[in-house]
C-alpha cells in the first residue's frame, strides 16, 4: 500500500510540472488497486470530475402562481446565503407583461421575490412561454477583503501535495486556486474565517456519488466562501444556518469522494457573475513537509 501511495505522490509531482497527465486505475484479481501513468492491460483512465457538486435545485426554485388575471413568476431562495438569479422567458406566445430583457436579481437568504406577472393577450387562447432560470451562490457585488488565511486544521506539520493551478486536478474555474494538504484521517478541521454555514454533507462513505465527498461551505462577511472537502463521514459539526467563528472546529478530515488519499481540499470561492469561481489566497504561515505517510490530491 505504501508503495502505491509513494508512486501516486510521484505522479502528483510530475503533474504539477506537466501540461497534463493521464492516470490509469488498475484493479488486480485480489482487488488491489494501483494507480499508474502506464496504459496497462485492463486499466481504465482515472477521470477527475468537477469537485464541487452541490445540488441546489430543491433550494432555489422558480414557482408559478396561476390566478384569474394570468400567472405570476416567483423565485424562492431557501439557502442561508444570497443567490444571484437570471430569468429569461423564451418561446413566448399570447403574453403581455413579458420583460424586455432577462431579469437579474440578488435574493437575500431565505426569501421569495416576484419576478414578473404575465397575462394572456387574448383571453380565449392559452398563455405560452418557456422559463429559463440560471443562478449562482453569492452576491457578486461584494469585494473580497482578505487574502491571507490561518491554517484550517489543528496538528501537523503536514504536506502540501497540490497547490494552485495544479495540472493534476486544479485546473477548473471552481478549483484553480485550491490547496490539497495530506493529513491523517480524523485530523480536526477548523474554520479559517468566521461566517455562516451555507451547505454541508456528512453521510458519504468512500467515493460515494459526490466527488466532493463530505464537505462544509462557509459564507464570509465579504461574500467569499471557504469550502472544505473530503471530510470524514459523520464528523461534520457545523450546522447549516449557524454562524461559526474563526478557529472553531467544524469537522474532521477524511478520504471521501474523488480522493486518492487522506487529505483536506480547501478552496476560497466567490460569485463573479452567475458563476462560482475560486480566487487566489495564501496561508499566513508555511505548510511544512512531512514524511510520505499519506497522499492527498484529487
């Protein structure tokens, strides 16, 4: 097992220098999993999906209220964070009250707003339209105020296995400036900044269905969000809607989701305009080296 981890760590180092690296996953007859950069017989390409999978469809909803005069369109935000929305109406027939341009708005947490009221031009004919709703967490009007962050864990020293712009997996807009820190499972994870807990997942075992594994998302006062991924099942103490303080324990590190070894994936994100993207940050002290007892990188 240690040999495989060392090999994967070496590939991570190569990946940070190369433009791209294809990694293959091979499982032998005894069920032993090996990661390699060689296309061995029976090996499959190990695909790294977008790390941030947060399903908000049940918490940001477009609602239609029908009445004698026509229909009213509302958007409900059940999240503990503001949400930017854009509503377009397409394939419109027999309707008055249709906005001339897409409706853009920022909904405060836990609120509902009316976007438009439509009425049939000809009351004897049906009102037809197709609504297209886009949304993104956060308020894009806010400006980040902090770039240096305390280490979001207790213990160590630990080793940074993949940093910003890592070609191994940190190349998508949501994770470009993320940091992966190898650490033993069960390491206490603390809030790097104070803020409101927006989203959590706590019940995933192993790889599961979500590449993020178990996670915590915290909204800071300047509109940025700190996100902590691959946490240990059942360890998340942070509760959605509750405010946590910097340094407060929120979970324990794990090895869940699309993770190749025990580690914490930490990223700071903000809404840049109907798109959630990672932004640059630095830890306020060096992340020191540690013997290769664990590999973290996704």
